[in-house]
């Protein structure tokens, strides 16, 4: 799916109790745990922490300034992991924050950052059967640009 940025992006209104930071090594275990939790619901798998962190840090499109981490008093509750190619690799929200606007605000924040970097659009991939995610993405102005068959 794609979100064009030429029409502008509204400012993100963060929910009360949420603090935003960017990825750092100290957050790695908590971010990794949230990614694993998200993959259980969305399919796929996350490698063990050391392998995941090495893969993450060695990717040529990795920039810690583009991995947005939302925390509440209980810890990491949301992650938008973006690549330098204006691509959202992962968006995960902890179940206790789902349905409360955190995924939406993480997306809007990512769009705003890419807009400031003078990118024309932001892309992501979503499984055809992940209707909840598709509705979220459509609600922030994303639309389908291409469909691909996925091997099961």
C-alpha cells in the first residue's frame, strides 16, 4: 500500500501517557519482544534476539532515527520500523493499546518524518487477509498499488 505525501500530512496527536523515542540498544529486548508478539497475530516469525538485532543493524536501509518506539509506564507498546527507502517494514502495537489510536499516530508520525525528508510517498506491505490492518492503513490515506501472491 502507498501513502502519497504531496497533499501534506496532519500532525500526530499522541495519546495521553505515550512517550516517543527512537530505537537504541537499551530498548532492543523490549522491541524484540513486541515484534514477536505482533508476529504471532500477523504471521511470520522473528529470529532470536541476537540474530534479529544483527540483521536489523546490518541492513543498509537501517537508520535508528527511522525506528519509532512508543512507550507507556509499562514499557514498549508500539513500534514503527521504517527503512530509508520510505518503506514501513513493521508496525506493531501491543494488544493493550490496540484500538486506541496508537497505530494511526505512529503511521502519521512516520509520514511526517518522510515528508520532512522530501519523499514523495511511503509504502508498506500487508497480507490480503489482514483486514484490520488494511482498514487502519486506508484510514490514513493509503491505497493499494500492487497485489502479489504469497506462498503459504
